[in-house]
C-alpha cells in the first residue's frame, strides 16, 4: 500500500468502528508536514476539524503551541497533528490524545524512528538540570515510546523519507454497534428526559445514582477516565434537582467543565419546560445561573467562594474535584449533600490528590458515600486502540502490586534495591509497580515524570522489594554542588532548575553559600497502602542514608506539610529549616523544608538554618502564616529539636511569672511570651503541655489571634476561661526556664 492511500483506509476504518488511529509520519520534519497535509486531504477532514500542535506558524488549520496543549483538553477534534520534532513533551501527548473524536486520526510527526531515541531536543534540555548538561540525559523514554509505536495495534508508521509504509495500523475492527438511547428506569424520580439525554448506559447509571442527592446527608462520587461524560451527568442531575425547586451550587476549577454542566442542565430544563430564566455569565463574575419555575437554581461559584456555601445551597456539585486543593474539598463536606466528579488516569495523575487524601476525610465525614464508575467512552467506542496505546506508552494506568502480593512484607522480608533506569526500562512489571506507587501516592504525577524517571541525570530511585514486588519507593534528586557563578545568579533571583532546596535557601533565605554542599532531596516517598505504618518507609530512609551518607552532605525534603508527615520526617532525623509562606496550589498546604545532614558541611548548613528558623518563626506566624494550622506549626517547630533563644529581661520574667501565678497580664509584654512559646515547642526535653495548651500557645501567642476567636476555635466555654488557661499553660514554662527573678515572683503567690 502506498502512503497516500493509507490515510483513506485508516479513515474508513475509524469511521466504521467509531475508533481513532494513530499515524506516525517519521523522517524529515518538512517532509512530515507535507505528508500531514496529504493525510488531511486524502482522509477528507474539514480544515476546521484539524489542529496542529507545533511551535511553527503559518498553517491554514487551527494551530496550538505545544505549551498550550492543555487547551485541547475536553475539546473534540477530527484530526490532531503533533509535531514531535521540536518541543516534544510526554505531557503534550497525554493532553491531546483524548481530544481526537471517534472516526478521527492522531498524527505524530517524528524524526526517523531509529534515530529518535538518541536525537536531542528541547525536552532533553529541560531534563538537564544544573550542574548536569544535555549530554547526561538519556533517551530511554523515547526508545520505549518507539517500541510501543511499532507494536501497539492501531498505530500506523510511515517513513516519509522513503515514502514507505512500515505498518498500516489497520486492525480490521468490527463496525461499531449503534448506541441505543438509554430509557428512564420505571421508578425514576428525575424527569425521563434526563435519562433519554444520556449518551451511554453508564451515564444513565450515574444519573440514577445522583437521584440520592435529593435527600440530605449524601455524597455521590463519580469517577471516570476522561471523556466518559461525567460533567454532562452532573449537568443532567443539576437540572433535574433544580426543576424540583432545589438550589444547586456548581463549582469547578475551570470554566470549561462548568460549561458542559450548564449546557446539559439548560437543555434539560428547556426540554421539560422548567426554565424560568437565565443570567448570562458574560460580564458577571459570579458565573452562569439558571432559574427554574419551581424556584430552583443551578448556579456557579468558583471553588474558594463555593467553599463558603454562599446562600446555603441544598446541593453542591464539584466537577473535576481531583484538581482542587484538599483543604477546599474538605470544606465542601459541610454541604448538606454533595456530588464529586473526578477524572482518574488523567494525563497528569489527576484523581490522586482526591484518592490519596480526600477519600479518607470523606469516609470519616457524616455523609453517606456512594461510588459510581463510568467506563464507556463518549467520543469513541470502547476498546479504542489509541486510548490503550496512550495508557501503555505513558503508563497512565500504572498500579502498585495487588495487595495479596505484598501484605506479608515487613522490615525483615524486604530487599533494598537500586532500581536503575536500565532495570526499569527492561522490566515493565517493575516499572509499572514502582511508577504506580509513585503516582498513587502523590497528587500530581505526569507523563513527563515517567520520562524523568527513565532519562533525567539528577534522579535516582531506591526501593524495598518483597518477593520481587515493590512495597516502598523513594525518588531522590541530587541537588547543590553549584559553582560560584550559578550561586550568585540564584542569589540575585535567577531560577536554577532542579535544585529546590538550595534554591529556596539561597534566594529566599539569602544564603549565598547554601548551594555549595551537595545533597539528595527525597522528591517522593511512598509505601504500598497495604503495608503502611509498619516501619517500611523509615527503613527505606535509613538504608538510603547508609548508602549516601559518605557521598553527600545532606539528605533533605520539601513537601506539603501535615502534622503526620512532619512527625514521620522528624522521627527519621530530618529537621525543619523553613515553612513556605505561600500555599501549594494543588494540595492547599504550606510546604515544610527539612534537612538531615550527613557531613560537617551539611551540619553547618542545617544548624544555621534551623537556628534562624527558630528566630524568625515568631514573626512569620504573626504575619504570613497567621492561618497556618496550629498542629502543623507545633509539629514543624518540634521537628527542629532546636535551642530557641531565650532572652527575657528581669521585667519580662516578672510579667510572665506574674501572669501565670499572680495578677500579671499577658497583653503587657507579648514578645516575652512568644519567645517562651517557641522555646518550649522546640525543646525535646521541655515541659509537657497538653495538645490543647500547645494550640493555645500557637493561636494566641504566636499567631496573635483575637481572644474570642481562640476561645471559639479551641472550644473554651468563655474568653475568660481561655485567658486563665493561657496563664496556667505558662506555669510549667516558668518552672522549667524561669530565672531567679521569675522564681521569686512565683514564690510571692505560691508560698
Ligand atoms: C517528599 C514526599 O514524598 S512527602 C509525601 C510522603 N508520601 C505520602 O504522603 C504518600 C502516602 N503515604 C505513604 O506512602 C506513607 O504513609 C509514608 C511514605 C509517608 C510513610 O511510610 P510508612 O512505611 O508507613 O512509614 P513508617 O511505617 O516508617 O512510619 C509511619 C509513620 O508515618 C507517619 N505518617 C505519615 N503520613 C501518614 C499518614 N498519612 N497517615 C498516617 N500516618 C502517617 C505516622 O507518624 C506513622 O507513624 P504510626 O504508624 O506510628 O502512626
Ligand atoms: N448526555 C450528553 N448529551 C450531549 N453531549 C454529551 C453528553 N454527554 C457527553 N457529551 C459530550 O461528550 C463530551 C464529553 O463529555 P463530558 O465533558 O461530560 O465528559 P467528561 O467525562 O467530564 O470529560 P472530560 O474529562 O474530557 O472533560 C463533551 O463534548 C460533551 O459535550
């Protein structure tokens, strides 16, 4: 078959089967573009159904820069041409593969496939973080990708230099079975049209489950791969609920998903004659708003606003829940009843934050949880080979080992292993288990991370294996060891990629020498959920330390701080050096940075930053971190094991001791109380306070929260009781740290 007739045959097959095919045009870049034009013509695509993703310009089709490939998420195109010669990135593939409609083609322009793994492009530059250079980057990800292109069903490969078809990609797929319109169940409560509007049986099942949201105290969680119609299911439910007079608040991280929700709700309400009016979202920042004849509403609010449950909605629907910070999601649990719609196996590990952290909170909440899974794709037939190619090539569906294989793992049974990129590339099972564990345990793992794992020179992976299965992994990034020029660039605010800890210490904490020592930052650590809390994570860190202590100056970590994680790292010898002053956009948490020194230079670095952290934390908590969870503050300060400076004058001590044991007042010298608070919270051998007393110290004394709010937050009967408790909490501090003057003052009231 000649290349030009191939496109026509592929198109005929895709249309018949309602599937997509992937066509690789390998060879010279210009020849590839010429061939792509031929494909569009021969296959008979209309120009306005074609999108070209490239940094080049001057096409008669829609053209999207690779950096903006995300714009194609959720859109529907007949043909997408991805130019992989220039700024190719694995993420771009993941983002746009779902946009191609059944009957369409994804066209990939690549260098000759045999040369591609060793060719070096923009993505390799990106992986070459200082002090490494592009020569240190390897081509394993592309080698693996090429293998999948040559093996996976539904992928055609044409050598455009020789004008030869290497693989035709035809699968002889049977004709798609025509879709039947779902009917309303006999006892349906939602209008029949809500069911008849569904495009798949799965979608109708989801709508059926969403009927529960008519009552309060329910949570329905709808999970699906991309393009299964979950936003539309949300819209049909929203319209049905509002038709009965309910007030439905819809939120989503981006307006695109909300648009799908509102389109379906609007169609349904018009269809059953229940739409009373509509406010356009044109100039109105509060977003679209539908009103129904029965007095119901479907209205939009952005996530932070929605979290305040404005005007007390009856039902809250959260689309793309997985993309929202867990802190916000938790606040949504106060809604009377709620639906969460989330993508799993998305291009960027969306769904992870949701399943990793939010799931637990949901289970603990008062809401009765119901899960629905949508499997049937809307845009193309089930079993589409391009979707399964993307899952395989990008490991979108990588999973850790199944529970029975690892439940017996313990510190004695496991083997510590260096999982080299070669090991991973040669053993798909090992790669899937290791990557699956990393993905599941982190809220944001992208296809690009897979490429990093295989090719980036600064990364290295260590694992604990039980019977050959991965039970715990740690991904380490080598950082620091930068030359004077780079250090000064960093100090002056220049971004030096891939050096997170040295960068923060240098540029934000103004330490120009911080990037001299070399260390390994634990980028990710995860233990299989079936064997957590059995010491495996700690064991892995201990083995890592043994292996690297002689080579580097420090081990370090930076992560979204929770009290549990801070305790985990503290127990493993890591000490706090910084709390970030802005929240992580995805997790909603403030990051903690910690170091575990392994050499004299490392100890120097850690101790000067821990000391300084203890000096500045008072100011930070009273200003930038006023809203930090007090339990995070307690755990972060505790994890310094520091020696906070205590510089109280005699008069200060008289006030503190007088306020604890006598008639003195806290408000006359708050700074003295602050110093003492930091000292006691950081002192591993200090006096024992109850968790509530420690929270009182953080909220009132360090975060300067007004008395009434503190009393409220900590459940004191009255503000007076809260004030007396603060005095009492300082008694053991006066006893432990007080000077002679302090003790004399105490004596006046106790003897
Ligand atoms: C840089 C980063 O990656 S930070 C993010 C760390 N990774 C994650 O949060 C992914 C999900 N969590 C996990 O995979 C594991 O819980 C890990 C890696 C944090 C700990 O691994 P484990 O094998 O359980 O560690 P180990 O048994 O040595 O220590 C357990 C301790 O971790 C602490 N811990 C940390 N996170 C949690 C959590 N979410 N829930 C409960 N305990 C936790 C507890 O203090 C626990 O002690 P306990 O068992 O006495 O309650
Ligand atoms: N019942 C329906 N009626 C009309 N169009 C629908 C319906 N269900 C889905 N669609 C269309 O199918 C496509 C995917 O649907 P939707 O956006 O609801 O799915 P999703 O699972 O949220 O997808 P994504 O994750 O890609 O955003 C959209 O273009 C949408 O307009």
